[in-house]
C-alpha cells in the first residue's frame, strides 16, 4: 500500500524567510510519480511539480525548489524568500505508474502561514 | 479553456438526506476523480470514472456512489447523510500520468 507522510502540520514564518516542507513516501512500486500541489483558501488544488521515480534531478523554479532523494524516500519542497502570497496548504502526493495522475495518494498537507 | 467546474459551491443538508454534487471535466478529458477532504485532513480518494465506467473505488461505504455521463461530466451522490460527511469534495480530471486538474470543490455541510 502507498503512503505519504507530511510530518509538519503547520509552519509559520516571517516574510523573506526560507522554508522547507517535508514529504516522505512509501511504495512497493519501482515506477511512480510524485507531485506537489498548493491549495489556497479558494479550495482548488494548483499543480506545482511532478517527478517520476527515475528522475532524481533536483529542480528549481523561481523561488521554489524540490529535492528528491530515493534513498530516503523523500521529496522535499523549499520556498526561498517566502512571501505572504505563499500562505496556503501544500500537499505532497504519490501515484502509481499504471494509473493516471488523478488517482493519487495524498499526505495530510502542511499549512504554511507567511506573516508580513 | 475552461477548467474543471463543480457545482454547487456550497451545499447544506440535514442528516439522513441525500446530496448530489456535479463535476464537469476539462474538455477532452475522459477521466474524472472524486476526493473527500475533511477539515484539516488530506484528500481521500473516493471514486474514479473513465469512459462512463467506474474504474476504482476508495474505502468508502456504498452510500457514496456516482456516475459519469456520455459528455464525461459526473455526479457524486451521497445517501443517508451523516454528520461526518461534512467536507470539501474535490473533483479532478486527467488525461495522463503527468498532471491532474482540480476544481474548486463543493463544501458539503450536514447539520
């Protein structure tokens, strides 16, 4: 069975601080996909990034960066120089290789509050 | 291009009643997924419809059911509502393994 753990329930930082959101996953599959989504107060999940299990290259997109390490089954997300607009709930998710991205196992989410 | 749309935005029902939630996927997407997000919790997979058929079901009782229409829109029905059914119900559509698109959800409150 698949499992995604986001140990940090809530994080509060002051604007311009860097913050890392942790994600640890469990799966027996050798091929899988990992995702991060952002959920603003409006409720809609916004896709941020996807990684497949064969691509351990870290990625940077503006102030966002992701660190994927298969050895520790982790897929952590860092926001550099956080801004108030980054305040949201962030979800890490895992999907199997033989299904579409819509059927994923989600972590319980990390609520990030960025204070001005 | 329109995204995934869900209706209604909010729904208030009394315990024991039935609720019907609707979802229209992105044009061209044949798969629709339903998730329940209880307050403070992650998304729990409910149902997956593709080409009009139920493909997979999460660990929910039979009073959670649904269907997909020929135009790929979908309904989620919750019968005999219980207080713990109060949650945000999210619908997603997807064409591939690469990305899923979510609607803004229907917030169901059971009183």
